[in-house]
C-alpha cells in the first residue's frame, strides 16, 4: 500500500488523506527517493508533454517554421484557453497555411471561468484552439508538415489522422518516449488520452529517469538533448503559455525559471526536471486529486531546492477557505515526504 503523501485538515483535525507514490531519480538511473510502488505502471497523461514535443525541435520543424518561445512553450502546455493561448495556437497554424480544422484534439471550453463566461456573454463558441492541448497538437501538425515537405506530399493531407498510433508523427513521438524513459512503449499498456493520442502506462521510476535526462541531456541523443534544452528555455521564457493565470505550473516556473520544469498530468500525476541537481521527479496521487498532486510537487520542490519560496509554500501548505472567505483548514505534507 502506498504511503499518505498529503493530509487535508479541517480546523486542526485531519479530515482526508491522499496516498500516492513518488520517484526521484538521477540521469544514470540511480534512485534518490522512492516512496510507495514506483514500479507500477501509471498513465502520465499530460505530464509528459515536454517529451512528446521533442520531435518538434529535433526534426527541425520548429526552426523550419520559425516557432517562437511562446509557441514552443505552448507545445508543452495544458493551457487554460485564455485569449493569448488561443491566439498563439492560431499563429502556429497560420505559419503552416492551416487553420483550426487541422487540429484533431477536439473542442474544449476554456477552463478559466472568467474567460468562459465572457465568451458565453458574447455568444462565442469554443473551437479546438481552446483545447488545453491545442499547442501540443499544433506541434504535431508542424512535424507532419515538415515530413510532407520532405516527401513531396500535400501537407494537410499528410497530417490528417496524425493522432493514430501508426501515423509517422505519432511513431516519432512514441520513439522519443521510449528513448527518454528506457521503456519500449509499444510493449506497455496503452490507452487513448483526452486529446485522442495514444497514452502509455509507465513506471514512475522510468518517468523520473526521463525527466532527469531531459534536464541534463544525459542518456538522450544529441538531437533530443538539444530539443529538451530548447524547450525548457522556451518554457522559462514564456511560462504563462504552459498553464495560465493562477496556474501552479506557470506560477512556479515564473519564480524559478530554468531551475525547475514541472508539468501536471490528469488524475493526480506530476513530473519535473531539476537540471542543476541532475534529478527527475515523478509522482502519482492514488485517488487522482490534482490539488493533492500540486501540494506534493510543491513540497518535493521545496525540499530539493532547499527553498522557502512563498509560491511553493502557498501550495504545499494551501490554506482552505469557505465561500465567505473564512479560513477553515489547510493542506500539509504528510510525514512520509519528510524523507525527501
């Protein structure tokens, strides 16, 4: 049974407990910290978007189409669908001579409520550009368009169906995941992600290794190492694109820049790279609670970076308030995280 990582207090009494597992690994594969079952395969979901974007840079597509820091950061994002996110995603497609119809991620309303309400008040409808994965999918379409150019094919036609496991673009993405994690993903349990691409169940230890490699370049090909560095630099330069207003990933990377790359995944997953320490982090909250995953990631980052940063503490010891604004409780790291 996995240990409790986060406790939820009401007043001074523990009301809920969130169990989970945590792996911290260096680029050689040596385990720095292991809490719980770090060998059980889990679906990392959007936490691996940095790894899925490696072919965008390594293939030369990002350079060929002149992608900016903002556009590269959006390729690693689970964004809130705010106007800047939508405009940036549209700008990538415009460089390809395409529009939102090229995206196969599906339509999603913005997750930021004021944006959603404003759209509804204006009578606007959501499009695939509002999907939190539109930047990642724009990156996939960029890779497809470069492949089409090299093959003398029509770009829009070549890109069609890029979400399928057998499409040349998705084969490159799967290969990048295999190389980074050291796991043959074609042999791993497979599902379909929320944005329709394949998602693979991988051990936390392997995911942490992948992020240690992404942070240091060790264990990656020269092209993938360069791509990981370029993507981390882009995210540090434009962290708003990775999440949005008041989002954990954005706020933390605004505070720490290239010292910390972190990315949430659905169902309580977090992955991170700490380049200066040569470490990668992967954690999973058993019950899928995103709030608990953020608290655990913040607590781990505090300990590893030896930081008293207010942004991190604001999440690791999140104050809970009721609808009147009255403080009613808090989140706190459980004793198990004291061993990090």
